[in-house]
């Protein structure tokens, strides 16, 4: 999204939405791979306890509990059980996300009605001469509006907004520093001459764009999906190249898949090289591809 953001209005909004959806699906797929192939010495006791916590959190959701405190507390316990179960604890994050309520305490209709009542009550106060510091009634009304506003935000959206800055400015940089460090003492030719490096580069640089473009084309042909009027097929191809920037999960799986330091080094260099090539080619394609002009609405 950062790379595409450099192109501004040259990239249709619908294409950005598609890229975000693909990124989420891609990460979920990677997490499933981790859970299935990189879990060992499973403790059925801890796994059962983790399952019980997940069911409890899901029951809280169905029971109408909206406070994030209980879900955050349950998430920590869920992570601890999965950490000791032998199943990779990243699965706990996915399960926790499934249990957090997406519906707010107060729906839009009730929020509208209560806001109208608060505004009507506020107009009865002396707003022309007094401010909330001087008028106790105004403070009560404004406090009620703020409380209703908080209740109108879905808990899942609240958590996402609360974690987005922390994730972008702390978690991702720490992850990058912890996983991307590698000595570039192997030439690109040396990396690509082996099956490991060549497979990673082809998988990210060619496999991603082929898979995304082909499935998008097939989906349109069979009627499952439809290409937006502002998007050209070159947009899909360019976005598929951008999706080849396999930085986070690829590096994460590398640390799980290999123990040999040379193989880890080759994998990291291959991932970084493939990501760089994918970003450059994707930028060039999208830069020279203008969105289709939508027909203007006729004025009556």
C-alpha cells in the first residue's frame, strides 16, 4: 500500500481495496501454513485449554459483551496456551480476531435519536453567554454525547484504530530489524544459481502476479467477480507485481523453515531481491496505466 500510495490518483481506489483484501488473505494463508507444517510436540492439554478459551470468548461475543478489556485479557490467556501447545501462537491472534464483536453497543438509528435529544437539550441552555466550563448542564450533555459516540464505535474497529499506529511505528520496524538483517556477501548470481534462491524469486516475482491475474481473469469469465469500470487488466497485472513484495511473512517462515545459516542467508537475499524487482516493475506498469474515464452524469 505504501508503494501504491506513491502513485496517488493514478491507481483507482478499487484496486487499493483489492490489494488490501489480497494481503489479508495471503497472510491468513501463510498463518495456516505455519500452523499445519511448523507445529511440533503438540500438548493436547494446552491446546484443549486454548480451545476452551476461544469458545468462552466466542460466547462472550454472542452474549452481547462489548468491552474490549475482557477480549484483550482472554487474548493474552489464549496466546499463552497456544504458545505452550506446540501450535504456533500466531494462530491465537487469528482466533482472537474472530471473537471480537463487530457490532457496536449503540446502532446508528439509536445514536441519531439520542444525538437529536442531546442537541435539543443543549439548545435549552444559555449557550450564547455561558460555555461548558461555566455551565454544569452543558458539561453533562457533552459528556453524554461523548459517551454515546464511544458506544457507537464497533469494538473491532476500536481495537484496530488503537493498534494501527503502534503496529506501524513499532511492531513492523522491530520485526524488520529482527528478521531482515543479513550480510550481502553472496552475489545475486550465486543466489540465483541454486534451486532455493531461484524458487523464491520465481515464486514471489512471477508466481504472485500469475496467480492473481489468472484467478481474476477466471473469476470474471465464470461470473464470480466483475472488473470495475475504472480498472484495466494492466492494473491487475501491475498490482499482482506489487503483491510480490513478500517481506513480512516470507522472512518469518524462513526463520521457521531452516536452521542452516547459509540457507537462511540465501532465502533472505532472495526475498529482498524479489521484493525489490516486484516493486520496481509494478511501479512502472501502474505509472504508465491510467484509470479508465467514467462516463459523466448528465445534468437535468
